[in-house]
C-alpha cells in the first residue's frame, strides 16, 4: 500500500489533536509534523516535501490562504475551518477540499481519498509527451493532440487544467506542475500560481497585467515579474 505523508497546521490545540487522531486511523497516511504556528509550517514546507497538508484558515501571523499562496510547490491542501466564508476563494486557489468544523470522520475520509487521487495524479500525470512540439491529453474520454505553439495559456482549476488554444478550450485532470515539467521553458512561463502562458501570445503588458492575443488579461505575480521581463527581452 502506498503511504502518503502529511502535516497538520492549526493554532488551536484541540483542533490539531482531532485531526491527528483521524490521520492515525487511516492506514495510508503518515503524519510527519504538526504545527500550532503557521510560520513554522511555512518554513518546514520550504525545505521539505509532503503529500498532503491539513490546515486551518484563520490563524495568527499568517492565515491559511496566505500560507498556501506563499508556497512555490504546495502539497495537496485540505482546509479545515470553523468558517464557511472562505470556501470559494479556497477552491479558486486550488485547494482539494474544504471541511467545516466540527468534522465527522466519514467526511474527513472522503476528503482524504480525494487528496490521495490528487497526489497520484501528480506522481502519474495523465499528460504524456509524444514529441517536443505536441502533447496528448485525455479530455472527455478521448486522447486529444495539442500542438504546443497553439496553446495561449493553461489555467489550474483544482484537480483539473483548462488548456486554451486559438479556437478551443480543453479540460483534463492533471496538475499545473506536471504540465510545467514538460513544456519548453523558453516558450512557456508560469506567471502566477494558477497560470502558465505562452510568451508568444503576449500582446501588451501594463503594470502587473498581461493581455494576450485573444483578449484575456492575467495578473503576473510580483515575484515573477523580473524573470518574465528577462524572458521577453525587456530590461
């Protein structure tokens, strides 16, 4: 049986204890660390790789959303919180599941199984490289060939990717990281956590906003701007 490593981040001791006890009941999970301080969790994840993170959202110093957004290569995230208000933003940020306290074990197990599938999707991505100028993806039950130079941008939507070409949009189950690893880094650039774009599709750059040839506007992350400009040959 595959084992999946995980950490728990919650500033409330009782909240941590409950999730830790749930984790111990699931044979394929291995708890490697538990944090009451989200900054300590951030520092740990900057230097260690884990498969899944269970995290509260409202915490001191940095909240759960800020913690996730600060990570370059975050693990699969399951938020566990007493508040329902952050659900939409969480899923927009690529979180796999969102549990509201008090959490039942059966609901926790369902979330863990979803996370397990997401981890396996990263380790065995459904995107397969056939030739340097094209890829094949599984979309709507069939394999579809996509020429790389026709891709305008790729957007992460939870466990799925939206791949936009000149005349069509495809959806496939995979991660942005798995796509990033097979694309030509001289042609494609990850401008923020949820987007990779084709630099040949860039029409204009205004401040931190990039307009593509199809009219789509995407904000570039502040820490990516200098690298992106260098790739474009702008000084």
